[in-house]
C-alpha cells in the first residue's frame, strides 16, 4: 500500500482533485476570462458532468467564484448545489444568507481539515493562482486535465505562478473524437 493511501486511511482524508480544461499551451482561460475556445458540449463535457456528481465539496478562489457572475450566478449562491462550496478569499463579501462558506487566508491546515471532514472527494474548481498555491503546498492529490485542441497564447495559467517543480504519474489517458485529450495524474 502506498504511503499516501496509508495517510488517507489513517486520517480518513478524501482526495483533492483539480479537474480542469486547459489549452495546449497551458491556459485555463484566455485574456479577460475568455473560455470560448473550450467545448461547451459533447462527450468530454458529458464525462466532466458525471464526475462532478461524485464530488462532495468544491473549493476555489474568489476570482473563480466571481467568474460565475458573468453566467448568472448571484453573490452567495452555490454554483454546485449538491456540494458544500468553500471560497478562499480575504476580500469577498456576501449576503448574510449565503449558500457557500468563505474562509479567509487559506492555510494548508485549513485545506487538510476540509478534506478530512468532507463526505467524499474534494473538487478544486480553480482557478490558476489558487491551484498554483495548492500545488506549491502539496495539496493536490489528483489532476484531471481536459486538454483542448487550441492555443490561447495568454490568459490564466493552469497553475498560476507555481514556482516549484512537481512530478506526477499519469494513471489514465482517454482521447475524444473532437480532439480533446483527457489525462489523469496522481501526485
């Protein structure tokens, strides 16, 4: 049994999974949050939606949460009603009756506590800067990368400004007819 599995069993931690689409050049969105080059439907999206149903807690940074405002999300509304959703932000202000939780100043201990207390896998929704911080602190257990057949040139990097080299093991690869490649990695 792998060391990581022993830690999960001893502490009953659920994995933290970064499930994200990225361009061939490593961006999760283009300039100004443009996601128009990513598939809005089709088998790669259908498979993603099926995986979303298995996640029990969603975590994200403020920019990712507020990105939803452009698609009709209201402040305080849970973008994933079947999940507990936690936004990490020092500045996000929400209505008193918010459906989500906001935690100020993320710490590795706070993230690990969420994973220990979750009722299932934890979905790291993004975005790039928060994911980079998580990666820098060794808090991402699995990466599910939906590599889109496009080059964006600039935008939001997959791991923000993560400065430390990290090795992962690819555990699964799947190709889609529309040119998408799904790659799953373990830390």
